C-alpha cells in the first residue's frame, strides 16, 4: 500500500527583529567632535545622550555652564558636581581651542529636541506669585 504523502512545505517567514543599535553607534556625534573625542579619549567615558563612565553630555548641558566654565571643568574637574560618578581625570593635554569646540558642542546638546522617550507631558508651570 503506497501512501502518497503530500509534502507540505511551509514557508517559514522569518520575523526579522529590527535591531536597535542606536545606543551604541555614535551616529549622534558630529564627525569633527568624534575625532576630538577619540583623540582625547573622551569617547571612552562620554556619549551625547547616554551615561557611560561619565555623564551624558546632554545632562552636562542642562547644568547651563558657560562654554568657558566647561573648558575649565575639562582642565579641572569638580567631581562633587556628579555624585555617584567616579572622579574624572584632569584633561590638561587638550589644547584650549579644541576644548572650546567640545564645550560649545556639549552646550548645544541641551537644545536638541529629544527624539524619543523624552515625552514632556507635564510642563511645570510653577509660577509662584
Ligand atoms: C576616564 C573617563 C573620562 C574621560 C576620559 C573623560 N571624562 Fe569627562 N567625566 C568623567 C566623569 C566620571 C565625570 C563626572 C565626575 C567628574 O566631573 O569628575 C565627567 C564629567 C565631565 C564634564 C562635566 C563637568 C562638571 O563639573 O559638570 C564634562 C564637561 C566632561 N566630563 C568633559 C569631558 C571631555 C571634553 C573629555 C575629553 C577631553 C572627558 N570629559 C574625558 C569621565 C571621563
């Protein structure tokens, strides 16, 4: 008795999970800043929007330092500004012009609109009379 078995080939559809590699890729770092951050090793500890060893630059920007103040903090870090973080080493090898470029860029990150996850639904309207 010959059994004819229909062979059903089920086409397996692969659900391709989209990989969110955004957190790792430094795509949010302009090329020139990436060059400087790599050269002076800032990149080992800092990202624009992500905490690593050091705080995210966007969080630094929120502190509203002047560009000059940031340059000074690169040369003379004040670890007490960032409780819960290890102290940053003084980066005195960074030429002033480059430190200033980094400072200007860091400060610019405060204005960049949050792309996602940063829903600002509750706008504080605390206006004390
Ligand atoms: C080995 C890790 C490391 C490296 C390299 C590093 N940082 Fe930091 N950075 C930190 C940590 C940790 C903090 C927070 C603690 C502190 O300020 O000492 C910090 C804080 C900062 C702050 C905030 C200062 C404040 O007082 O609010 C700025 C700005 C900054 N870093 C810029 C830079 C720049 C620019 C470079 C490269 C020239 C750099 N960092 C290299 C770890 C690092």
